[in-house]
């Protein structure tokens, strides 16, 4: 069991957890992930590593409420315990002295960019980080990434902060302006990663993406996380999560990720109804 040392709301339905996990943190590297389980009846879900405090043995993960399990986890508070925190899993991001590196994050794909940017900068690279969100209120980890990068650039879909547009709006301008880019790494929603890859394809810029398909065991046994990369089947949990973005079949991955949307919605709606009912009963008891 691993204790939650701190929980903080970053924006609507998105919470940051700092978890006591000294043995895991001692071995983990940028780009890897963990699997969390709330309790004995809980679902095992993969979560990217959003920070590694090696001095104090603290793991940071950021959880967005999108379904039953993430909603249940976001009801937890400091002092509670995760039954399982398994990891580090997956292969670390490839870090070497590339030169001019662009780290791109969108939504809850922003936190895992943080340790990657740190590692690339520590390796002697010049790191530019581009982060994007629908609106300013949903932007997270700006301060952390500003400190980890040589330069940080921001986009919002509605133009409420930074560049009006997408992360690819900024990336394309850098390319069009003639900036020499040696490597791009991107973490975020599948449509965003696909758009980044399409932007770097013609100029032939080395581009890595961190894939987040449906996953069960996280150790290569179940095959649920299979993706097609370069025409071959790969398991994101053990062969990734980072892959050459120009070789990923994003269309196939998108279809696979929609397989259980209907069932997920039913489960989430039931959880919310039950949770709200319990809250109403608690309020009634307090008012008596």
C-alpha cells in the first residue's frame, strides 16, 4: 500500500497526487508509467509518471476524471492509500544529446513531459516545451515546465492565453521560420499526436510519441495494448510507450480505443448516480 501525501486540484476534474513510493522512484526514469489500483475491487489503470522526487521518494501522477475508476480515485484524499502502485513499467524515453529538442504536451499529457524535459536538458540539449489546452483555465504544469525548459511556448484553442490555436500552430511556425529542430517528443490526446507527426513528417524531423492505448496488465501478457508500428504489432506496455511517430498507425489505434466507449459510459453514469446519492444522504444526516 502506498500513502497519498498530498492531493491538489489542478483544474476541473484533474487532480495531482504525490504518493509515497521510495523504491519505485529510485528506479523510475522519464517516460515510464505506473499502474494504480484503488482497492481490492478496483480496476488497474496505467498512469504516466508526472514527477520524481528522488530525495524524498515521492511519485507524482495526475489523474483526469473520465470514467468510473478515475472518478473513484479522484475522491481519495491525502492520508488515504492506493492498494497497488506498480512500476516502473515500460521503456524509458530515449535520452541523448540530440541538440535542439521540442517537447510537446496537451491536456493531461503535459505532466509526463515534465520529467522528459528535465532529462533532455540534463543531457545537454536545448529544450523548448510547447503546451496547449482548450482554454487558459485547463492549462497545467506551466511553472514546472518553465523551470525545466530553456523556453516555454503556450497555445490555447480559444486564444485566452498564449498563441491562439493548437500546439501544431506553434510547431509549424518554428519550422516555417527555419529553426533547426533535431528531435520532437509528444505526449497527449491521439488526435494531437497525429497532428504533430503530420507536421514533422515532410521536414523529416525525428519525432517520438508516447502511446496510451487500452491496457490491462502492463507487462506484455494480455496483448490489449497492441498497436501497429512500422507495419508490425507492438505492445505499448513493454515495447513502448514511446515509438517513432512517423511509423504509428493512428487510425487503427483510434478505432481500438473506442471499443468500450458505451460500456464505460454506463459504468461512469452508475458510479456518479450512486456517489451523488450517498452525498445527499450524508448532507441529510448532517442537517438533522
